C-alpha cells in the first residue's frame, strides 16, 4: 500500500525553480533514500512533504488522505499530517528529560501505555540508562537516537528524515545508521530519508531516488542505480569511475583493456566509457607470460577490505593515462611492475558524449 505520494510537485524561490515536476511514492514499510548533490532540491521536497514549505504545484497524499493540493488550495498543517520528523539538528527539547522528549507526542493515552511505549523505544535504542537525563548531556549519536525515538513513538505511518547522520563521525555514523535501519524496519513505517551520501543511501534504502537540478534522474533499487545507471551522472554519483572518450566503430568502443559493445549507438558516435575500478581485474604476470592488456603499476595501497592499484598505460591513444583498479583483500603488486588487466564489462558503461555532463 502506498503510504506517501508526491505527484507533479514543483517549487520555486522567486525565479529559481528548485523542484521541477517531481513525483515519487513510498510504500508502507519501505525506506526510500532521496539523494543528489547539494542544491538539487531534495531537502525542499522533504519540507514540502512535511508541510513546512507551502505546496505551489501538484498534490501530496499520505495513505488515502490528500494533505496538500495546490489546485484546491488545500495544505494540512504539519502537526495534522501524522508524520514523524527527524532533522539534522535533532531539535530536542532542552528542558525535558530523554523519556519526556520521547513521550512528548503521545497525547490522549493513559500513563501506563505511555510509559510502555517509551520504555520499549529506550530498550530498542540502548538508551535505558539515560531515561532521566537531559539532551545536553548526551553525545551526538545518543541525541540522534532520542530524536528518532520521539518521531516513532506515536506510531506514524510515514517518517521523514533530513540528513540525520550528517553530524556524526564516520565510525559512529555506521553504527547509528545500522541501528536506525533495523528500528525503522521493525516499525514498518514508510520512510523518506534525505542524504547527500550515496554510500548511506545504498546502505539504508530499499529504493533510491536520485535528483539533479530539481528533477528526478533515476529511481530504483541500489543495485539498479549502481549496475544499471541511466546516464553518466548517475554512474559517477554512486562511485568512482575511470573515464575514457571514444568513438563507436562497428558496434563497439575501443579501450586499453579491450572493446566494449555499443550496438545501440550509431556508427561514428562520440561517447564516453565509464569503468568502475572493480571492473579492472589485475593479474600478476608469470615468467615468460605475455600479457593480453598490459599496464604498469604506478602505486598500490591497502584500503582495508580492498586494495587500490594505480595503473598507467604506456601505448596507444591512452599513453600516460592513469586508471584505478579496486581489488579485494590485500593485493599489492610491486611499483613499476607490468601486470595484465582483464575487463569486467558488466560494470562498464557507454553513454553518448552529450549525456556525460
């Protein structure tokens, strides 16, 4: 069942159009991450859904209820939309304890029921010890969990989160992000989460909606956007790529690591080939073995779970060009050694040159 629907939503600040004919649905129990570069309009979309920005065009539904319709001049106030909201600054009440912050929105119920809900969330988020303390005594991660608990306490059908982990350090962000994922899933709330971090979107989202300059570029699962990007912008947003300019010749494009099929593009078309680093599989060369696609190792660095191998091609149109290969585990060939490179074409993309900006 669709829990949140935005249809034909547009918004401008003066003459600056920041959201342009935007449409997106979020199903019950689904987490959708709205991503894009700074200034693309994603936070404005969230604020419009929450009722914090007036709807200028289009309409918004929560469940079976229309909460905003520009044509009908309908705009239900934020506190009447049945939403849970979590912002970047958490917006906790400094004069209320952790328990009272969480229970703030629990109106019209008995004391015992209110305590049961608050206690359950405190337990789920490992905040039991902080029930009676005040927000200013908590760490950033603890404050984030309190804000999330307060948003979920009334049992909203839809939760909106705006960059909720941006103020946390890298290690803590991963821990809190994982905890948030499991809590949201256990509550079966429809969630729309805004982030500028593609890794975060892929870690949290059942689906991802990618924006650019106010418009949706692509919507799909993390796998869809990473493995089947619709254009070069989408491919580059979700991870590093090696870029090569080329021309379509007889249904293919030449690269220093072999040809890439381009049968859907016309002969002579100028294109850009995008190769993910993990698509370049490096092999050491045994004595007396001739490499199929040779490259020289400029550097090799262990990055934890993967190794980054910097490659340089010495011949052809790509002479002195550098490429990055990402290899699993510890793979550190000697600097200046010659290696053989195999290309995984499933992680290589070809787009018309006009589409690569």
